[in-house]
C-alpha cells in the first residue's frame, strides 16, 4: 500500500508530508483548497507527464516522493529484482521520487536509482490506480471495458500467454514478408544477371580486343587518304635515281682515304634503307586494299560494344572484366527457400497456439460476463438506478487480446432498449454506473491502492451513504483513498484528511482526530455557518458509520 507522500514546491504546495493508512481514507476540504493536488502529485509518482506549471511559482524545481509497502506484492518485488532496483536492507519497501525542473524536464528514481518513465510506469501500474472525475469517459472506451472484464474473470497468465503467442505469430508473418521480399529481390537480380551474362558472353570478346578493333576501324576508315599519301611517298622514293648515280660514281674512285670510304658506306646504307622503306610502304599499301564490307563489319561491332558499355556505365575496354564480375555475382546468389519454409512452419505453430489460448480466454470471458454484469447491476440498483442493468455484448475482433471485443450496454429504464454507456443522457447516472463498474472490477483486482476523485459526484443523501459503504466494503481488501464532498461518505472514512489553505495561500493537508471530524462534517453539511444542529447531525453520521466520537 501507499504509506507516505512527500511534496515539495508542487503547484500551490510549499511542503507537505502525508502519512497514509490502510482501509478507507477520505480527503475533504473547501472548494479551491487544493484537494486535487494530492492526485496530481500521485500522478507524477506513477509516471504521468510533467510540465513547467507543475513547479510552484518562484521555486527552482518540484519534488514528489512516495513510499510503498510491498510486503504483500510479490510481483512488484520481482519487478524490482529483475531490474536491480530492490532495497537489499528493506526488500518490502519501495521509495519513488520524481523531480521536475522549472523548464518542465523531469527525472525519476526508484530506491535512489535513476529510471526511465517507462520503467516507472511498469512498476506503478500494478500498485496504484487513479480514478479521476473523467473515469466515466474512460469506461466508455472499448479497450478499457475489455480490460475490466479480464481483470474480473480471466486468468492473467493465460492472457499474457495469448498476447505473447499473437505477437510471436505477427512477428513471424513480418519476417516471412521481409524474407519473401528479399528472395524476390534476389531472384529478380539473378534473372537480370543471367540476361547480362548471356548478352556479354554472346560477344565472345577477348581482353584488349576493343583497342585492336578501334585501331583497325580508324585505319580502314582513312584508307583512301592513306593510300594517296603512300602512293606519293613511293613515287618520290622511285625518283631517288640521283642518289644511286652518285653512289656509282663514288664507287669508281680508287682511293682509300677514310673520309671517302665513310661517304661510300653511308651512301650504300642510305640506299639500302630507302629500298627497305619502299618495300615496307608497299606492304602497308597492300593492307589498305581490303574488302569494302570489312569496314562496315568493324563499324557494327564497335557500335555494339560501345552501346553495351554505355548500358553498364563502364568503358568499352572494361567489358571482359564486367563479364567476369557479373558471372561471379550470379554464381554467388543463393535463393534457398528452406528458411522461408521454416518461418512459415513457425508462424503456423504460433497461430495455432494463439487460437488455442484465445479460445480459452473467450470461454473465461463469457463465463465471467454474466457474473460481472449481475454484480454491476446489483450495485446500480443500490445506487438508486432501480431498474438498471448492465449487459455485455461481444463482437468478433482478433487481436493480441483474443478473438473478441466487448461493449458495456446499459439499461436505465426497462421501457427502452439497452444503450452504450457513452450515450447515457444523465451525467449523474453515468457517474453512478461508472462507480458501480469500478467497484465491482476492483473487488477482484489485485491492485493494492485505489484513488478516487469525487466518486460521489452527483449523488447525495441515502445514495451518498450507499456510495460510502461500497467504498468501505472495497477497503476491506484494498487501500482506498477518496476525495469527497459528501459528508455521508466522509463520515464512513476510517482515516480523514482535511485540505485547507493558509493565510499565505499555501495548501496544507492534515489528519483529523475524531473531535475535529465533527466540525469538518458540520461544515460540509451546513457550509460556513456551523451550528449546534449541524454538529449534532455530524455526530450522528459518525456514530452510524461506527466512528464513535469521544
């Protein structure tokens, strides 16, 4: 249960230290005194959103600390142990602290260790539930209604197993979709590679062939111009008779002078070189006399190679290497579908498990539905809705929560058909129906602490007394903290806290001894003008509640 709450510089509060007891605790005070501040502070403790308005004007930061007794909460103790957050000296105690800076940023601590808000909520969702004035709006939500029914009559372990099986099934389906896409991508890639490899292989292109083809094409495309140039060169070489005649005349000189001998040798060599040049040019000229169709053939092949190179975005010289690379990639692609088959089998198993567990959940829900509806209907009748009844309607809706959803249908007048809770016209009726549902649901809940903000709104007199006794019954197995304006409810409280403002407009909360309760109840009954008559009535309410005044 919640044992203590400490508040510093929160909203209108400068400093509060509140000790809380088991059973039914009522909180009263004049309108505007700040009764909702306690709920706001508790909201921070359980991980609700914080903002800069949380901090008291003029203060640097706000702090809220709460102490919980976990002696009867093994699940909470296990949660702390799993996250290494337990207090080894006092394992049955848990201290939660929330600090909010002036800019709205906050930090959370469990047993002095910093934690995320997600972790904080994971712990406190099993410790405290706050029913605000808008709880009847939450109760109109289909998801909330299903949760209440499940809390009432469905085994939590089966629910968790059902949820886990559904999530595992969906995760397998996601993996299957991803793997199918990957396999399809691989197969598409393999088909493209096979086409490209076949296209390149059909060329029969050798390394360096493109350069050779380009050179041949260049020469043949200039063949006519080259032939003319070579012909002129050969003609000039044929007219080199003067050089031969000089060589013959020098050969007729009979002199062994070295210079003459050198000139003879040089002229002989020059003549021989000219002959060699003429012979080579003649051979080159013969290569220029080719079949006219060869140039077209070269032109077509070069065009094909250039087009393919452009398609692959590479240089034509790199086409042979491109073929090798694509062939290697194609050989390395594996489209083994065995993993896909294994995933499909796994998904089938998870789906089967989910449907089996969901069927168990459905059976428990339908068994619990009649008992839940009957119990709520009785509570509605006791709260003044004499002919009221709750009817649970199921609709198919497959999700991690099972195979159906549920909607709370309410009858407030037997002359009219049942209507959804959200469509009940009277706000007072909605509040009483919501209270009846909340009380019945809480009776079977393992939640140790229930906080109610004006659960008695819209009721008074005998009905208010019934509300108080419902809460008192609920307090037999849960700590109930109730903010109330009804003196009948306040009189039934086993513990009574009063909220008031000081002369400096600070909010204070203090426990009331039994004599002080008389004046507080008298104020609630008569307003500011407390009289002997209102005090006498207050004593009567306390005595009827079993809270004897000394």
